[in-house]
C-alpha cells in the first residue's frame, strides 16, 4: 500500500505523539515522531516531510522557535501548531506565519481537517512564492538587459558626441548654435574663419558675429534666425578679402532635443560657385568665336527694350554671311571661324552709337539699333557695313570678297525679340538672292509661311514616300542604244502643285533631310530595277544621286548592298552619283566610295568641270563613270568647230576622264549639234533632251525604251 504525505509529529508527551501518529496513519499519512526541537531538526535533515505537527510548549526550545526555523530552512513544509492556550497566544502563533493550528482538546477529524487545510495553504503559498520568484527573476533579467542597453546607449552617445564634435570641428562649412536673439552658444573654427572672428574672445564672438556682415545683409540674417524653417540667405561680408559670397542657412533643433529653443546656423563660402555660375551664364549668352552676344542674349536684350512701359524703339539689321559657307568645304571649320571673327571685328568698329552687335546665327551677324525710323536705319547702317567690308577678308593665303547682304526689320506693335531677329534674317536671305539691302515686309512673311508649309509637306512626303522618280535615259553616243537611266526626284505638293527640284532640294538641304530623301530615292530606284528585271528587260544600270550626308554615313554602303540583295538586283546594276563637293566632305566619304566599289556598285562623278575637285582628288578616287557638266557643252545651235576653245575644254575633260580609266557621259545634250560636239570630243555616252526627257515610271515612252533598249526615234515615235 502506497503511503500518503509524510508528517513529522513533535511533542514531548509520548502518549500524545502515539495518539496523533495513530490518527494520521489511519488516514493514510506516513508518520515520523520527535520529542524535541533538536530531534525534529535531525529528522528533517534525514528526510523532508510534507507537514510538521508540533506542540507549542516543548521541553527546551519551544515550538514557535522550531516553526520559525522550519519556515526558513524547509519552506515547502506545512507547519501546524498545537496549543491549548487563549486567543492571545493563537494570535501570537499566527504572526509567525504558520499554516494552521489546533486548539486542545481536539477530535481526530479535526486533526485531519486542519492538517489537510494547512498542507493546501502551504502548497498554494509555495505556488505564489514560486510565481513571484519567477517574476522576480524575469524582472531581474530585464533589468540586467536594460542596464546593458543603457550602457551601450551611453557609450554610443559618447561616441556620437565625439564624432559630432570631430565632424563639426573639421567641417568645411561654418556651424554655429544660436539663441532666439542671435547670440551664439557654439561655433566651430570655420565659422569664425569665414566671419574673421578668430581674434575675438568667445564672449565677443558670440555677441558680435553679425557685425562681420555687410550692413545690407544684417536684417536678412536676423530674420532667417527668427524664422528658421528652411530659411536661407545669401550674405556678403565686410571682410577685406575681395568679393566673397556666403550662404547662411538656419534650421530649428528638433522639439525632442534639450536644445529645442536653439537655431542651427550653417555658413558656406560659395564665392567660387557663384563666380562659376556667372561665368557659365556669360558663356551661355556669348558666342565663343566672336565673343559677341549670341542669339539668346540678343533676344533677351530686345525683350527688355520691348516690354518697358513705353516700348523703346528698336530695329534689327542682319548681315548675311552665307557666302562664307564655302570656306568650310575648302579650308575647314577653323578657317570659317576666322573669317566670321574678322568680319565681326570690322563691323564692331563701324557701329552707330548705342547699337548692339551680336551673332544671331552660324552665318549671320545682327545689329540692334535704338530707332524705329526705317529711313534713318537704311541711310546709315548699310553704308557703315559696306565700309567695313570694302577690303577683302584674308584667310590664310586667300583673300575673300564679302559683299554686304543686309536685311532690316523694324519693331511694331506686338513685335518680340525672336520675331524681329527672324524677320531681319528672312529679309537678309532675300537680299542674298537679289543683292543689296532688303526691308522685311508682309510679302516676305507670306513667303516665309509658305516655305514653312513646304517644309512640313516635305517631311510628310519623306515619311510617306509620296514623291515620284522620273528616269532620264543614258545612251551610247554612236548608236543611241540604252545603257542606263538617271533617277530624278519629282514632287507634287498637295496644295501648290508640282515643285521644281531647284526649289525643294535646297529646302531639304536646309532641313538636314537630304540624306533621308536620298535613302527613300534609293529604295524606290532598287524596287523599280527589280520590276524591270522581272519583265526581262535588257541589262542596264540606274544611277541615283547621293548627298554628302549619305556618303559620310558609315552605314550607307551596307544599306545599298542590303537593298540590292533583298530585291534580287545585282550591285553593278546600281550606280551611285556623287559631286566633287561630296568627295571633299571628309575622309568618311572616300571610305564609303571604296566600300561601294568593293561591293561592285558603279560610281559616277557628277558635274565634272564645275566643282572644287583637283586632278589629285580624281586620281585618288576611282570612278567607273565621269559625267561632264552641261556647262562645258557648246551652244544649243550651230556647228561647233573642233578647234573652238569650248570644244577644246570639252575634249580635255573627256581626255582626262579616259586617262583615268573612266567612261565619259556628256550631260545636258539637247540638240544634234551638241550631240555631234560631244561625240567629237570623245564622250562615250550621252544624256539629255536630244534623246528623251526624264520620264515617269508609267510613261509609255519609258516602257518602250526599257523593252527595246534603244533611244532610236523610229522605235520610240509611236510611244511618245
């Protein structure tokens, strides 16, 4: 039988001990006995018990003393004291924190009830104590953690404070703390250096730092301190160190900081930055070649004059220097810049009083004159410009004559700086065409608008390829057999009708669209060649004109070859015509020509005899075909002797081309006499109205030419 909780009975009366033990054992308790406090201690040392049942009055040490000892050394043991005393003694016993007591006399049931209650109270008390101890241990652990964290935080704060001091002390900008009235509570050395406070004591430095500022800026500085929310002020100093500029910024310390009533001030020397900014602004408004105001500066100057309460009178005179553009092709950009600079210097010396000279465009100078008297402007400015340009402009070994081509625009109601410059430029372009001086008028404005509309229409024509190719035959000089065609662009403006190439080609050049137009022509020409190839037409080639921009494009040769391959057309059925001007456009042009030749594409030099090319250039670039310019052809009518000077020039051109291994095409042959002269001079092929004009791809005459392979009138007459 398993025994229940163990109870130690302590009483100096053996009879009482036996009686209590018997009652307890009958109730299932294990029981031990002791006659004194010392014996009880020995028993507890040998084996702990669940409960101690002890008489208060023992021989020797009393039960209260033993109860106190048990509570200290065996707190898990329930203590039940036995007494026959009065209530006063019971209260005294209760103060010793025992778990229960028995008043004599007592019954067996009373013993058990009180014992079990004492054990239950002790168990409950132990649970409470354990819980409290556990909570205490947890709290102690948290306190240790908090203490460690506080130590770490304290160390971090010390480190940050040291770092802050190091940063502020060595900062390249001035840093200070100021109270609301502007008195400094802290400042670093850079702050003192920027305001020249190094010689002041700390007290004087904190009070008198504002005195170092320019008097005009003190109020702004104080206002920035008093209203520091993102405040910023540009300050000047009274320090004699030249023109220095400081920027002061103020901000409020965070409300959570003990220094929340303090304003942080930073001061930075931005003198170099301001100087660089001003220099940059000057550069943005200055032409780098001439040192004159550029177009933006001229527009700003005019805008200032025109927006005053009573608009100041103004006229703009533009000197057109387009004649100098050829210098770029002959001598390069540097020579062109030198020429423009020389012209600008001369014009500056001849300015009328209170006039402003500037560079309004790459090839134009503009003079702003403070008068709107058209007659006064026309009577003074052009004469001065003519005087400035009387002597040729010398560039290297060459003397260039620059004839004044002048446009004038006079301010009127609603004029703007941009419109005045634009109008005077338009007038100067008219002057370039007819010479002399031109004053802008409504007709020019209408024409300019027409030009803008044409430009827009041309852009659409490129995007949509809404233009046509006409094909002019090139025939053998001896028998009129068809050798090839030149593909020529023809464009019909949807609003104004057919536009001559002499009009739209310069427009394309001006817009920088010649390359895009040329690419579209190339695609159309290759497509047409493929179509003729499909109907079994005789083998002939088609030439297209390549612009300088196309030749300078490294991808152009690849594009030509790729288009031919995609269309199934042999490369030697395509001929690329270039002008002498294109050859001189740069090394990329010559590289492109070499690549085209290597791919089997024919090359033709157009307008030979009228451009800039030298024999050295012709010898350096190999051409399959040389097209002698129509300007070298004799007059349209009459017999031309082979001994005539013109015939000798034509024969010489043909001889040079033949000597270089090229086939010669005589262009612009319009009569039988010219045909005979070209044949006599040695031309191999003929092109011109003497055989056929440029024909649209749908023309029956073109179809007959293609199918029959000849320009014989007997064959073509039924188709014309």
